[in-house]
C-alpha cells in the first residue's frame, strides 16, 4: 500500500523580481524574449500586487492619494513579468507540483524555459507538475510568470441588446459599465471602479505560491462537505479526492479530525 507523503515548500517572499514591457501589437501572444526588453527590474513580494511593488520602489505615488491614480494608469498598458530562482531537491520516487493559488488576471507560467500553461481567472488555482523539468539538483530552477496588462482585457463581441445598453449608459453617463468587459471578467469587480473605489485594475500574484512534493501519488484536489441531520444531533463529513498517480497503484488515505474551538464575543449594546 502506497503512503501519501506530502511536504509544502513556500515560494512566498520578497525575493522575486518584477519588470514590465509595453503591450505591443499582440499582447495575447506570449514570448519569453520580452524579458530581454525589460530595462529596469524591481524587487517584488509574493503574495502581492504590481502597483504595491512599484509604490515600494518609488516608481509611482500612492494611488489612493489625490489624483495619483490617474498618473499610474500607464501601469495597465504594460505586460508584467515576475521572476524567481529557487533550489529543489527530490528523493528517488518523489514528484513536484507547482501550485499558484491566485494570479490576477491573465497569466502565462514558464518553468526552466518551458511553458507550463496559460490561465485566465483571479480566484482559481493553477497546478503544474514540474518533476520532468527540474535542473540538476545542485543548480537553481527558474520560474517566470507573465501577466497580461489590464488595458488589454477585452470583452466578447457584444450582442445587440448589450450594444443598446452600452449606448444608453454612454448617453446618460451611467458609471456602472465604464469598462464593458467587467461582467465577463472573473475578477474583483470593484477594481474596475465603484462608488467607494477608484478604477485600479489590479495585477499580480496575489495569493500563495508553493511547490508541493509528494510520492508517486499526488493529492490534486480535496473537498469536504458537512451534512447535518435533522435535529442537529448527528453530522457527517463527505470528502471527495482527486488523486494523480504516476503509475497504477493502490493507495490508502488517512483522515484526522481535529477539534476547533470558537470564542463567542458579546458586543455591548447602546442604551
């Protein structure tokens, strides 16, 4: 019976590099040679955001102060590259998967010069096996993440009804749909502008970046669903797993339940 071993290596931290290049004529066509055109690199932090890194580097002013946000709109008109080098040692029979839990918004992921995949969506994770592409274990591996400039986000061709609505909004200056692609973008909606927020179409690796090392069997996905019976006297936990095995092999999964205590706060009421 195969034991499902697992260890997590965090790639978070402030040892990333960030650089940008103009969108160009075909921003949806990713080309690693863009990296050679980057004239200036900045220190970057993951999890984080492009504008936060540029703010720390003194490239832009605080976009939430005065009209500084208008002066930073050029950030959206560039593609941004995040770069990181890291070592990784595997024991015989181990596998490694790169997991990016959240990249905002359209991204391409390269590992040691190989394109692992392209992804669109701010909230869904990306999982790539990198075992076959590892360098000599004495050398560092190279991770590149390209993020499409937010100015290049486009909506699908609108229907007749959508075009009529857009005309009405332009005619009567309704601010809700200043960016016609927002409803088609799985992204924090207030980043397009709201009554309480300026338009800041964020970009960056905003959630954890990890390498998960496992044995021959990798747990790709786990979902737990509680089922409470009538009267709240009995509950069950239904667990579904997606396993990725290098070869056909039996495996045993062990679950451990841990008690969690909650502190209930009583807030004072005003008489």
